C-alpha cells in the first residue's frame, strides 16, 4: 500500500485488514483443525459480515479519504504496520517482482 501510494500519489491507497474471520477454511484439514475451527472459531473469530466493516468503511465513508495515503487500517482505525510492512526497499522490490511475474 505504501508503494502504491508512492507511485500513484493522486490515488488514495488504504490497506484493509479484516481480522480473523470464521469461514469454512480448515474444514478439509485434520480432525483437530476441523473441530477447533467449528466450535472455538465461532466464539473468538469475526463473522464474514463483521470482517467486511473495513471494506465498507473505505468504500463509503468520507473519513476514509482523510487518512494518510498508504495507511494500514483495521476496522477503519489506522494502525502501525509491522517493521517489514514499513520497509520501502522491500516494497519496491516486491512491486517490481510482481510486475515481472505478470
């Protein structure tokens, strides 16, 4: 997101992290994975509807345009990305490699 903001400063780029979502993921895995995601997942994970809050916020809320270009958000709240997520050299290299592969 920072790299797209650097390359296209006139286009608002916001990274959206939905959090951990309770979906059908893991239902083809081991007994332990199936059981834990089925029973425990429903207690601690977000529903798909709850996970979509950040995307809906970014698409519809004028406040989304007021965050800094290249921001990382969780549920519409700007957060500081991990160290590797702030590495401009790595971001540029990943961008270039993605271009090469497509």
